[in-house]
C-alpha cells in the first residue's frame, strides 16, 4: 500500500506543470523519460542509451589533441560524463563525489601537493575543464560559480570512441547482464555502477556478488529535481553490499523505503563518502558508524525521521563535511553526539546543523561553535522552535560563531534579533557570505561596526523575512564592501535598489572580478577556453554574472 502511494505521488508530481520547472535549466529532454515511472522499461530507457553519431565535423582533431594534453586524472574526470545520458545537466556535488570515489582526485593531488580539502581540488578540475571548453557551465540563479554543467554533443561525439575504449560509456558490454536502467563502467580498476534511470530498484542482492572491486555505487538520485522519485522495492537488496570491500562512494540519495542502514556497512573500511540526502524514511544511523575511519563526507540532510546522532560520529577523524547533524532533545536511553563531541573532528570544514529542541540544556550546545577553528561553512536550520523565554534567549546569546567562518546560512531563525556575539567584525573578519532565510528576525541592530573595524561581507541574501525592518542605506553603512545582495519577500526592507529579481550588485566590483579572471586565463594561470560546441543557453556574457555562492 505504501509503495503504491509513493508511486502515485511521484506520477502526480511529474504531470503537474510547474512554472519553476519550466524556467529551470534542468528541464532537459531526459527528464521526460520519467513521465511513466512504472511503464515499459524499453520505452523509458530509450533516450538514456542513444549516443550522438561520431562525426569529424568541426575541430575534431583539435579536440582530441587537447584531450590528450590533459593530465590523466583530468581525462578520467571528463570521461565520467559519459556514464550519464547525453546532454544531462549534472550538479557539481554528485560529480565531485564520483571523482573522489573513483580515486581521480587523489591522483590529481600527487602533482598538486596534498591538501585535505579535496573539494578545493575538485573545483580546480571543474574550472580547468570549463576553461578549456570541454564542459559547459550552467549558471543557475545568476551564480558566479557554475552550479551545474554538461558536456555538449560535439564534444561527446568527438570523445565517444575514447570513452568507449576506456570503459567509461554506459553502452559497453555489460559483464553482469544488468538491467538497462544501470550504467556500468569497469576498466583499469576504476569500476562503478550508476542508476541512470530506474525509479523502482528491484534487483536481487546477488547482483553485487561479482562487484568486489567496485569503487562507486550510485543507486540514488543524481538529478537536481526531487521529482525523480526512486524507491527500494526490498531493503534486502542492500544486503548484497556486504562484500564490496573496495567501495569508496555509496549514494542512496532520495531513495524511499530505507529505514536504517545495514550494520555490515561498517565493515566497508574504504568508504569515503556516504550520501543519504533526502532518504525520507531513514530513522537510524548505525551506532558504531565511527568505525569508518576513511569517511570524509557524510550527508544526512533532509532525513527528517532521524531522532538522534550516534556518539561515535566524533570518532570520524578524517571527516571534512557533515550535513544533517541533529541537535534534538535528550534521550536517557541513548548516547547522543553533541557539538562538544564534534570538536574532536579537526578537519571538519563544512557543518550543517538542524535544531529541534524543547530542552534548554541541548540549546546550550551552541556555545561550542566558537571552538571549531577549521570550520569555514556553517548552516543552521531551526525546526518549529521559537525562543521567547529570557532563559532561552540568554543561553542563545552565549553562543559564538567559528572564528574562520566564511559562509553563514541561517534558516528559520527563532528570535527577533541576532545574538550580539555572533556578528562582531573584529571576530569574524573572514565572513564573506551571509544568508538569512525565514524566521522571526526583526532588525539587524546587533550587527554594528566597531571603531577601526569594518565588515568584509560581500554577499548578502535576505529571504522571506516579513518582519525585518531596515533601510538599504543602513545596510550599505554596515557592509561597505558589499558587492551583491538579493532580497525576496522582505516588505520592510526599504529603498532597496534592486531589479525585478530582487538583485542589487556593484557592477564596478563585478567587472573587476571578471577582468581578474580574464587576466589569469591570458597569463596562463588558468588555461584559455577553446569553446568547442558551447551553447548559448548555458554560457552568458561576463557582465551578466552575479556573485552568488555555489550550493
């Protein structure tokens, strides 16, 4: 009954015409194959396995030469696009996870010098492939940094034979006789399995028996839209993973009907990334998850049935990114992980926290935020709690922000004012991006300029703040280095000189940034673009680019 309900909802979603869907750059042809989620597989998968014909029109030889001039790790990163349907728009994060899982980032680091922030190096790879014209940047939401990308048909056509020879295509002979809804690639020891189009995963656990050397298993959703519903027909399917000792990347993103992770996953010692985002039925994280010593990325965001965080999270000494960390009420029967425990994670640079508390004692955990010295990006979301009592407000005021935080994202803020200790320019000189979305905030009077100290904030987002009362001129005094601001449904923010999108930007500052990028390209610090097969729908004139942070 539940399975039928989920399927019915998914079918209804894909049939509703949405204004935002129409305007999205992700409204590509391959999405149409999901209209009939439970339809015939042959019709559903036809587009996924139709490759462009290989032609030698255009600069065919030039493309191949430029490809062979790339370092081997960058060649492998580019050929990963062939595991997905033609013209598929791919988000940066899923591709980055795949590159890390396949070991391409590690190969790249050998020539760059080791830095444990692998996402910095993934960003360099994206920039290089874009600059050389191999992939097209997709600027969603007027972003300075491309939020998504794709490979054009001319590039795909020119490099297809190269990808096929190396085993990167989804059309190569399948040694496991897999269903057409999966893409398999497995030469040179870099094997992976990707779900490119299966809405209902109903394979047998024995499917994985011959995959002992697989490095990446991407069963979950890679599309950016939540309309791509995926359901696990039987949780026993996951039991087939127990022999995948080489597995580095496991994605179950967006898969329904998973209530808990099998404990044998803790025996997969090479796991670096576990992506559980939007597994809406997930209730339990294994108690001993801290035994995964190689884990660098753990995403539990949008898993709303989780009630507590296991204590052993604090043992993940190599963890760099933790999303979906829950601060909830105490449970005397369980050992819960707290922010104090997470201080042991010295490599942690990105932390997303969800707060849903009734007990004051757990709220006081926030005072430890100021001791996370390596943290650069912090997101805090409040769920249904409003802090009105004096004792609650006092506990909140005792909290401080990480000293090196560069991006702060506050969602559904629960009080009418920001804690004074949070917004002090002398303590947070590296803060460049501030997002405040929803909640009860009334003013920004606590954000004050102290004598001899100025805010270095450059990007400000204010969204759905119906009670926020401030004048634009006051904002400019508070943030003299502001180059971009975006406001949505903030009726009491007065004299805001924005365009129809709610965007204001300092064109002079933007142009300075663009000129700097052009200088780096022409000087050889960033390779100049050849723009093979670039699309007018994805590329845009530099003067129209707005500096919005990537997600």
